[in-house]
């Protein structure tokens, strides 16, 4: 983390955070850029993401993960589960931005969780726990206040597979592209969507939404 990121990447991140209204410290921004550097390095060997250029990773992975941050209903000390975390989005950017949250990054792919564990060490993220598990068989010591995912599955599958993990007063916060009208309509009767936030991601010309769900 001592290496400085190229100025264009740092500028793109700083401008993006300003557009999102997220006043992250210089140290937090350096950690985010160090994550991009680590991801780009590992990606050459392990093909973790189809986005290979660091300059594209800033909007596609960092800002896309941080755009919903202010809409998360989570207080200090919250336990947040990122299901199907893959190479760490949105979990790692969220953990950097909110060191007062406890992030749990779950994925069944050993290659991806090996990268995640190395990222946690290199980025010095004591508030992150990496789990190599199938979500349906995972049994945590305590339930989660928020369960999130980015491109894990459709909403019905997402809530059915994770309902045993959510605290009684918790909610699901699912990151989606276009407004998921059909997915919401197909939710089982025991779940309901209570709100959908439309997100604007700086540098990304695509629709993004955050869907909030609870037990009915």
C-alpha cells in the first residue's frame, strides 16, 4: 500500500467519490486504489474479472460498489454479508469506506477466496472475514443485519438461499442493473420489496438499482 496509484486513477476515484457525496479520507482512497492494483495483478493469472484495465475498474468495481453505500440501512457495528462476493465487490470497497462495519465475504470458489484473503492481508482490513462456503450450508455464529449481493442470482433465489442468515429486523440489499420489475413480481409471498433506489455511478453509462427486501 505504499505505492501510489497513477494520477489518472486517483483523480477518477476522487471525482467519482465527490459526485457520490462520499468524503473518504486520502488513506481510504489509497486503499481503494491499492485494491484495484492487486485485482489487476491477480487478474493476469486467475481471470477474476472481465474488466482488465485498472482505469475501467475504478467506475466498474469501486464506484459501482460504493454508489449504494448511503442507502444501506446499517449502523456502526453492523454485520453485513456479501453473498457470492467473487473478487470482493461490493464487500471490500464497503469495508474500506465503513471500517465500523463488519463485512463477511462469502464465495464457494476457492480461487476467488484465496484472492480475497490475500487482499484482506495486503489492505489491512481487520473488519473483513472471508468464507469459502456454499451459502445454503453456511451457519454463522450470529445472524446478519444486512445481506447484499452483486450479480449473485435473481431476487427470489437470493432471499430463499439466505433467509436463515438474516436477523429478525434485518434486510436484504440487492444490487441490480435495470429495474427488476419481473424479479420483484416473482418473489415468494413470504418476502416483499420495500423500496428500490435508483443509482447513478460516475463514469458508468448503465442503469443501477438497489432493491431493499424484508420478510413479509
